C-alpha cells in the first residue's frame, strides 16, 4: 500500500504540473510565440517558430509549484547553470527550454547550442531544480519525444515509479561563476514508444479478454518492455489513474489481455489505460508511450486484477476468482465501517478466508477495532497486517488509536 500511495502522489504531482505548464504551452502553441533569450526579472522576449518545431517534453524533479503566471523570473546573477541535452548520443541543438527553480522562480527560454548545452544565468549558490520544460526544437525529427535522465531508471530498480528522480525539494545543484567542464544536469531526448492499441482516442474503446491485445511498435535497441495497466476513475471532468498491473515482456510487441489476471464480474464497468516502457540490453530505461492516450473497457463481463504477488498468472482460475470475490467483501466491510455499521462489518469480515488477502483482512479488522475505540486489539491487528505485507497503515484507519 505504501508503494501505491507514493505512486499515486507522484502521479498527482505530474498531473498538477502538466496542467499548470501545459495550459501555457497550448496557448503559446496556437499564438505561435515562446519566451526567448531574456532572463530579466519582469519580462520574456518573444521568438517566432514554425508549427513543426513544437515540442512538449519535460522532466520533473520535485518541489511545490505555483501557477507559472504567479512565479517570479529568476534574479539576475553571475552564476551559470548548464544543461546538456543529447539525442542518440549526439548533441541536440536548437532545443528551447525553460527552468523552474526553488518552487517559485521561472526562467526565460534558452536554446541549446551546437554542443547541446543550454546556459542559464542566476545568482551563485545552491539551487533546487524543480523541472525543465522544453517547448520547441528547430528542425525537430518526426514523432513525439520525452526527456530522460540517463541511467537513473532501470528494470531492476524504481520500475514502479513514474519519476525516479523525484525529490521533495527538487534536484540540488551548485551554481558558480565559472563554467564547469561537466554541466550540472544531463538529459536525453528520446522518441516515445508508439502504442498501437489501445489507440490514441478521446473515447473509451471496447475490448474483451478473449480477443483484445495490447500492441506497440518496435523500439530501437529495446531488449525488454514493461506493460503497465492503470485503473481509471472519473469524477466529473477529473480522471485519476492508479497503476495496478505490470508485466515484463520480451521478444514480442504484443501482449494479450487474457494473460493478465482476470475474473468474472458482469456488474463491473471498469475503465483501464495502458503505458508501455522500453528498456535496453543493460536494463536501463529508454522510453515509454505517451501517458494514458487511450482507454478501454471490457464488455465481456470480466475485470483485470491487480497481481500483487505475481502469482495469478500460474494460479488456478478458481483461486483467482476467490481472491477477487473476497477483495470485494473487504471493500464492502470498509464502507460499512465508514457508515458505523460495526456489527455488520464484523460479520462480513468472517467470510474472508483466502490466504492472499489475509493481510488486508487484518488491516480491516484493525480499522474496525480502532473505530470502536479498542486500541489494544487495533494495534495487534495492524501489527499482524504488517507481518503479512500491508506495510502502510492509513491514518484514517487508526482513528483515535494513533
């Protein structure tokens, strides 16, 4: 649960940042101008560009953001912060980018030189880079691109995180007046993985376990892929994406939905999104598909299941179905506790017997005891839940027994 919360929090930050900066990017795209070379305290110069040069690539490192329009321009200074951007191990020239710093400052746009280096002038000292946002690229190759931190993300670590470079304050750098031999930050511009199905669409697509497959185009130098399923929840115009399944795929560019753990539930109307990540022979992250371009629903009375223990793929379908039913019971118990239907919740909890959900059962028992004010039993149940893999106890569940 702890990992889920971390990922969800990171995803929320990505959404907020994308909304605040992306709205500015879209308006500028149609106007046809972007901020140019000035880093002055009160204005940005305007530079024209062609529609083919437009780019939307960013890397987020952490730190809280205000709306870009409310952020101040970075003060003038003698310090030099340099960023090198490469494409296929060669300098990426003509890339126009902005920096967001210390949670409150923004820079004007700078353009990478023939060596792929952008230089930003600001006061000397320690700074926190919140993000870098690149909006245009002269003579940009065809396709969609993303910024990647070289070597920081791999199959063996951080594979469940959106942004492994994320830090509470951002990326810390030291800025001096002397230009360093090695820039403070190096990034790669990699073309995105192209997802074929679900196809890029503003509407939900219909799918079935028996017939539908996730498909993508082969990615250069990719040895392995990671297919990720995200559960989509909508409230009005707002959508929340929670990663629930991931599968490593080798030697193919297709993955049938039937190979994901699934169960029957004719009443469920779940919505899902897919992203596909590409990894090189050394296990290092290369690229991923555009986040949540297309979504789908299963119209055959099935639901996809979170494969928490990576065992459902080889488990008997009866076991999978049993776990799914008991997870639904636990969800009902949680609702009953919130409604203070304690006796009904206690009776319902006795129906949970599957070994795969015992941690959740003890977690819910702790929630029930804490809600009734029995902190001794609540503590014992929470400890048992942690022994069985539930390493995060929500504060809401602890109630007055914190």
